[in-house]
């Protein structure tokens, strides 16, 4: 087991190939500028950490992540520019971190056992998979505060259809776990008492898979998803060939062939 830590903001535990990032920063796990910076740094470190093959992100307690730190934003309203420079730094840093997460070379899973709102829901949507408990909720509340959840909607729009997206952004209503599952934001819902065990079991099994093809396969999926059909196949075919030539796959095939010979 290996542990890394950004005090009071994000902790990381690597066990059995699974890196679990636990959000800190208080009960709301708000995405302050420091939290975003710390999370981004940990993702950069884990991208090249061979011991970590899967990343799980969780916020302990009844709030997964409440989005940006509105108190921190409010403090910068007293700046000479009413906070414009700070907001520019904040949202550009957040976009960079979310992009790193969305294009991460290893599988990522959000484990949601509570409220995921605004940039917190953006964090969930930026992960490859999301497992939740029945008490998890999804919300893009910008309109209720005189604004609009424009940047969170970038990630969320890649998970849900346009009607679901408009319902989230135009109502600002907190949606149930069942709604989020049906909309495509969550993959599975487990009882709160077993969510952690189910998520870790899935992640640990996934960590045993050959990492090379997973990394290139994920990248190819993202690259060809919006291409015309013939261009998608032109991109995917050479990647598929390399999957079959991957040293890890060749070693597995050789081991199976040897085992079969001995059995015969």
C-alpha cells in the first residue's frame, strides 16, 4: 500500500492497483483553487505511476462534492476587478484539471454516496464510470444563483442527452440517483452499505487487466466517437492491430497455450 497526501485537500491510497483519491477540504469538499491544483497534481503523478492502474474518486460523507468554493469566490468580489482575475485563474485551472481527468490514460471511477452539484457533478461526468448509492443526487444549480452552469455542462453534456441536460441546467433542481442513472450520469446504484465494497471489487478486477491496450483503447474511443463511420474505422483499425501485438497480450496467449499443452 502506498499513500500520498495534499494536507486537508486530497489524499491518495494505492492498494491492489487501485488509487483512491479522497476529497477533503471540509464536509462539502468544495473545489477551491488549491483543491483543484492538488487534485490535478495527483492525477499527473498517477498517470505515470505503474502501481496505480485504476483511479477511484470519492468524497466521504453525505456530500460527494458541492462544486466551486462560493465563499472563496465571494472574498474576491472585494478585489479591484470584482474578482475577474481570480475567476479567470480558477476556471482555467478547473478546465485543465477536468480535461486531464476526462482524457486520463487509465480507467477512472467516481464513487458517489451523496450530493454531486455544479462542478462536483462535472467531476463525476469527467470520470469514465460512476457508481452511486440511492442517496446520491445530481444538480446543476447555476440558474438559482443568478448564473448558469456553463462549464459543468461541458462534461455533463458528454454523458446525457440534450433534453436531460436542459432539465438540469434550466431548472437547477436536485435530481435523484434513479434519475441520474436513467439519464446516463451513473452506471450502477448500490446500497449505501455496499457501495464502497462493490466499487472496490470492480476496480480491483479492472486493475488486473492489461494496461497498454486499455490506455490506447480509451484514447481511440475518444478520438473516433464523433467521426464519420469510415474515418472512425480508419482510426480504430491500426489501434486494434497493435492491441493484438501488445507484449502483455502475447505473453498471456503464450501462457495459455503452454497450460493447454500440459493439460493435453
